[in-house]
């Protein structure tokens, strides 16, 4: 019964986590790679933080056209959902949406 009451973001799902990625051109030329350790987090949280950091890096490089790739359908659905104010990861999702809306 106790297991059924645990949410997906329970402390038992938190593991030491990091993210990494790369920014490359359409011709697959690497601009830069990035990685960071973020402490204990869920996989979804790390995917969202990774996308947010990638977008911030791309913006600082003044890239005008950016395509993000992720292997997480859940993260993709969270970002494109119409109403995400009540989501567990609302602050990350809102930050990503704000960056995309105000892209140069």
C-alpha cells in the first residue's frame, strides 16, 4: 500500500544525475559540447535542465535557428503542453518556453 502512495518524484527516485549535450551545425560541425552535474534529481528533471542549459548556451552563441533533440517523449509532451502551471517541473518548463518565445 505504501508503494502506491509514492509519487514519481519521490526521494527514492532521486539519483546522482548529470547531463550532457552538444551544439552542432546543420553540416554536423561541432560548435561546442557541454555537461554538468546537478546533484540528485529525477531523469525528467535532468532532461529539462539539460534542454534549458542547451538553449541558454545556444542563445549566448547568438544562434538564430536551433533544433533540440531528446529521447524523452515525456519531456517533449511537458514542454508542448498547453497548461503546465501545475506541473511538478513548471519552473523549468516555463523557463524553456520563455526562451523559445523570446528567441532572437
